[in-house]
C-alpha cells in the first residue's frame, strides 16, 4: 500500500463522522477485452508504468461477466438507482466479437431490476465497426463513441497498427458507417490533443461526420512524468493556447456544429451548474472499472502514475461495490474541495477547475494532493472562456431588459 496521499493522510472515519456519505456508483466501465488491435504510441494502458494488462485474460470470461452483471444489479437495488450507464471498454472492446458482446449485453440487461434504466455504450477505436457489428449494436441499442485524433496526418501520427501503418482510413470507413445508417447510435468522438497538430484543422476534420459531441482529452501525465511539451516549471501554456483556438472557432461559429464536452462543462459550471465530467468542477466521481479478470479498478488514467495505481485490491467475486466506495482512491475523487491541495483551495477558479483531472495531480513521493500538472493551461483556458461568456452575457442583458 502506498504511503502517499490519499492512502496516507486522508481520514475517512473523520469524514464519515462529519456526515460525509459516498455517492453510489452509476457508471460502470467494463473491460470486456483487454487487448488492442492498434499500437498507439501514447496509449496509457499499454505504454505506461503499469503493465498489469500482460497478466490478465484477453477477453472477459463468462464467469466475470455474470458476476459483474449481478454486482451491478445488486448495487442498483441497494441504492434504488433509477439509471446506470455501462460502458463496454478495453483494450479494444469490439475484439470480443459480435456473439460475445451480444451475449454480454443480454446478460446485463436481464440482470437489472426493472426499475433501473440501463444505458449501454462502447468506446472503440472504430477499426472493427463493420456492417455486421453495427447491426448487432443497433439491435441491442448500444451507443458508440470513437477515438479519432483529427485528419489523416494528425491521427496517424500516433494511432498506428503494430506494423507502423496508420489506422485513419480504417477508422473513417467504420465511422462513416456509424454516422450513416446507424447514426442513432453515434455518441461522439474522443480526440487526444496533440500540439503538433493544427487545432483548427483538427477540429474541422472531426466535424466531417457530424458528431453529436467531441471530447478533447489532454494527454495523460503527472508532475513526475510530465505530458509532452508541458513545462513543469510553470512557463508557457501550450495546451491552453491550442484549446483556446478550438474554443473560439467552436463558440463563434454562426450555428452550433457540435457539442464540445470540456467547453460545455466549463460554461455550465461558470453559470452555476454541476459538472458531469471528472475533469471539470468538484462533482463527485461515480465511476468504477471492472477489468477482464474481475478486479475492481479506480480509473485507467492512474496507470500513468505508477504500476498498480488503479488497483483497489477488490474483486467482483468477493466484494460488493459498496466496499469500493470506501477505498481511499475512490473517496478522494468523491469529496470535491476536501481533496484539493492548499494551492487549489485558495485558487480563484477552483470551483470550475476542480484541481484538474485527478491523475494529472500525481507527484512521486507526495501522491495526488497537488494542483494539476496542467495548472497554468487550465487557468488560462478557464479565464478565456469566462471572459468570453461574460462579454456575451453583458451584451445580452440590455437587449433582454428592453
Ligand atoms: S487552476 Fe491550478 S491552482 Fe487553480 S484549481 Fe486548477 S489546478 Fe488548482
């Protein structure tokens, strides 16, 4: 067990004595296949400090699927949940194959109490989105999000096959099928920010299939293993500059072309709402990961911290999901302000920023009680969005009062 925060220094009995109660899990990320058909060079599952995937089964065995379905149903019943989200994840989840996915989905739906709605989706690299696969996903009402990093040059800079060949053409074939006759399943795109890609060209390439939403992800990194070109001495804001270019293009478009999750969440919190994203604001995180071997994990992005960082030591066979709710790493992502460093606590934008993604706060020897390694970028981006929205609101007010 790590001696770093939150394993050392987070007093859970004191929190509960003070009235804090954990929020039940409502999103379950299931690694139904632990291998991948791509070899992206920035992948935090296969290229990070944590190489635990090597010792786990490829596909999630039936007994793990069955036990997981029962645990989700048990959790839904015990907490009277009205809805849960189940995300079929990997590795590359579609490697599990059409028949296995179809059976798994049937198992999850059948296990749930009738009072609980189940929203099923999958996060895929898009290469295996064939007509047959999409027909099965359509039949079972499984939403689909696809990872795409921009145009061919931008995407193929990192998202490669094991032989070094780019995957863009294959992904676009699948994506066009999804955005065509299976459009109702299309949930959106995930794009990892790469400073070597032009922000506007990237954004406009992502718009090509009319995604309902784009999720821009900052490359994972920590104070001990910084993200590419993110200076840890505080100088420069390369990621803010990249994202601000996209924000201005998105916000000032004559009509809404798509939703951009990060920007919408920031605006939402600036206007007094609650964030639905772990990476914005102080809302508790209600997500749990089940790996192919049935172990319960916190979140994959922690793999960039140190080997074993996402582990809870719990399994779907031997533990209720309520046991995971009291794991220090889970508690730390549920207590909002109480999990922020002294620097973040006194920061003027802390309620919007929320200290950044939990994984990006890690510093070897100190744990997660630090500002985000992206702190200067987050300050600049949030400040820019706030000023832009305030200017618009100020302009709108006289018109409304007429
Ligand atoms: S901007 Fe920096 S100091 Fe402020 S809350 Fe975010 S990470 Fe913390």
